[in-house]
């Protein structure tokens, strides 16, 4: 994990726009929270990738605006996991592309746990 802040640098007609990996991770966290059945984001596995927010990995893609996202979630018991994961993929991609002007090439969802309702 790198200590220096990393950015996507988008060249525009009037100058450049820098979007930090941290800003992308915050957008991902918000998009996950909007999905019914997602109870949280869990710790990502140790790797050499950028892990800024717990359970969210951002990778730079081929182009200057391309990114790959990995998110580790926990799901509420009783929800259809494949449907919940698909909803997370779609919502994360839409949120990052529309709000941050990045091209999301993939959203990999890892269901790392199940949360049981409190009785």
C-alpha cells in the first residue's frame, strides 16, 4: 500500500482534473450503501494494490480515465447473493462514471460474509 496520494489525471480543454483514488473509494462506499441487503464493507485481502477505504480496492486501467474496482461486502442473510452482487456492480459503475467522469472497466464484488438479523 502506497503512502502517497494517488490520482487519476483527466486532461480537459480548460486544464486538468485530478480525482484521487480516495474520492473514488468514497463514491464506491456510498453506492454500496444504497443497495438493499448490503450490510457493510469488509476488510480487503492484503495485496500490493491501493486499498484506501476498508474493503475497497482501486486499480488504474489502460487509459487515463480507466479504473478497475474491487469491493468486499457483507450481505444480509436471506437475500439472494447473486442479485445483491449484481446490483452493487451496476450501482457502483453508474455512480463512479456519472459523478467522477471515469471509465469503470470492471467491478469485482467479493461477498466476504453474511450478517444475521438481530433477534
